[in-house]
C-alpha cells in the first residue's frame, strides 16, 4: 500500500507516542510504589499487584483484539484503544483505595491491548522495506524513551506533587494523542476484505487460561495458586487443540508448528521480557528501601541504563536492515545475561559505579534485542499474517512482563512476607532482589539459545531479513 509521506509521519508519531506513554506509565508507577505503600499501608504483594494488573489486562486481550483488528478496521481499533486508555488513566488519579486502583489499572490494560496489537502492524504496512526497519526502530525507541523518562520524571512528579499527578499528566497527553488520528488520518485505512468469523470459543479459553496462570502465579505457594495455575495450564492445552482445528483461529498454531524462526523468536521475546520487565520494580525497592534514596534520586540512578535503550534502538533497527536481525538480537540477549548476572550480587554497600555500569549493560542489551527480534518475527511471515504476528509478539511481550512481575512478587512474598515492609525486612528485601535477578539471568541464557535458531536448511525464507510484506514465504 502506497501511503503519502505526511500520513506515514503522523502514523509513526502517534504510534510512537502510544508506546512511550505505556512504558512511561509502568516505569513511573514503579518508582512511586514506596510512596503508595507509605500512604495506604500496603503490603509488598499489593504493591506487586498495582504493577501486575496493568500488564495482565493487556495480556488477556491482545490476541483477541488483534484478530478483531484484522477482521474489522485496524485504525478504528487503535483509535478506540487510545481513547479508552486516556480515560482510565485519568480515572486512576481519582482512585480512593488500592482495590479500586488495581481494578482501574486492569481496565487501563484492556484498552492498552487495543493499542499494542495494532501499532507495529500499522507502521509495518505503512512503510516500504528500505525504511521499515528504521521506522520500527524509531517506534521502539519511543517505548524505551518512556522507560527512560519514567523513573526521572516520575520521581520528580511523585516526590513533589504526589503519585496521582502521574496519572493526570499521562492521561492528558494520551487524550491529545488520541485526538490526532481523528483529524489527520481519516482518509486512510489498513485492512483487507474479510469474510472470516471471530473465534469466540478460542478467545474465551485464552482469556481464562492466561488469567488463571498469571493470577495463580501471584498466589503461590498457597493452594489457591496451585489450583489456578493447574486449571490455567489445562485450559491452555485445550485452547491450543482448539486453535489447531478451528477454521478462523486467533492464534495461527501452524505458524508455530511449521515456522521455526517465528516460533523460536517469539519464545525468545517471551523469555527476554520475563527476565527483564520487573527490573525497574526491583531496583526501585532496592534503591528506596535498602539504600534510602528518595524518588528523584532513585530515578536518576535508573535512568542511566534506559538512556542507552533509547539511544541505541534506532541504531539496532538500522543494523537489522543490513545484517541477520536474529544474530543482532542474540547479541543483545547476551548483554542482558551479563547485566542480570551482575545485579544478582547486589548488597547494601554495592558501589554506585557498579550498579550504573550493569544497568548500562542491560539498557544496551534491551535495545539490540527488541528491535531486531521484531524485525525477525515480521520478516518470517506472509503479508496476510502480519496482524497475527503483531498480536502474537505483543502477547509474548505482555505475558512475559506479567510473568516477570509474578516471579518478583512471589520471591518477595517468600523472602519478606505478605505484610508492610519494615526496616527489619530490608536485608530480606535485598536477598529477594538478588535471588530474582539470578533467576532472570538463568532465563536469559535459555532465551539466548532460542534467539539464535534459524530456518531449516533448504528453506528460502530469509529469516531476520526483510519483512514479510515483501512477499517472502511464511513456511519453514
């Protein structure tokens, strides 16, 4: 599809801002969690749920909404999601207690799913192959810029104006960003004629399975957690069976079965996000409790690594245009392994240069993994599957984020307990941070092995090369 350059620019701009706002919201809320704990007397587990509810809401609806976008109108799904995200972000500022805040964050995640499942697809279809990798890199740079500014601006805002102002600022910007497509992108659309039916049974099974697993994970090691996880895993198996024989599934199981690059690249993405997302949450607790820093100072420490994420993401996108993207992604994953392993040795007296150095390792690793792995996944499927590919990748991302937060919350509950964090708990808090980073480093080693998997010999597919909209075959 030949899209005018001005429309390309507006599309890239609004989708980049959407990615920025979503990660800014997550990272800035993490830096404000100790303030929420002191204001509302929350336990460590409830603090984890304030972060987890948002990504859980995204995870359960990403694939169903991705299918809705493919069957209906992608731009309309994106625009509706943008409006809903803005509304519930502003509503979070008015939450009277933690229970309402968690519920509102869940709905905030629901509408964020409508945005996430369409942004990369819109940019992929809007740009032609010579510039597509650069455009994807810019979009991902927006995501990392949100992570970069979240700890700093979030720390400044929450320290001086309170945590509610975070939601007011993000909601106001999101509302403006939601209005722009109604004005500037009315004349274009990215959709094809569709006659398929929506997979209601598969969608219901997916929502139930993922909810059971992720909610149950946060309740471990209690019996309720074991029951929820067991039921979720069982339902996930039924879901995969159904999707394999359904006429119009929300998940193309054949893509995972027959396309090695698509399957293993998504697995690598799942593992990477499972091993890295909770880093800001953990480091915020460590810096503000164990090391006694305020929100502003802790944010300045955390920003050192995320600055490199933002700076190197466009570079990684250009490198992925010229070389095997999965090789670049593997190098990024290797840097993440080094950074996570080093942070597993944190203590109450760890030098600041040590912390900053390995946060920089992580930031660089994130940049050289995320953009190339996106390039690889979209480059491994045919044009008619880009919507499914985008939704699958986004689902891997938020599922991984949910699992990462779940792991961190579980270890925190086991080491510290399910009560308000007291000074006597600080040594156990530091221990929980070390244990969690060690688990994350081990996960990244597995992810590194998945990221290097290429196509079978004799297959013509250029995995990690140019995206599928150039006409590459999807089978592997």
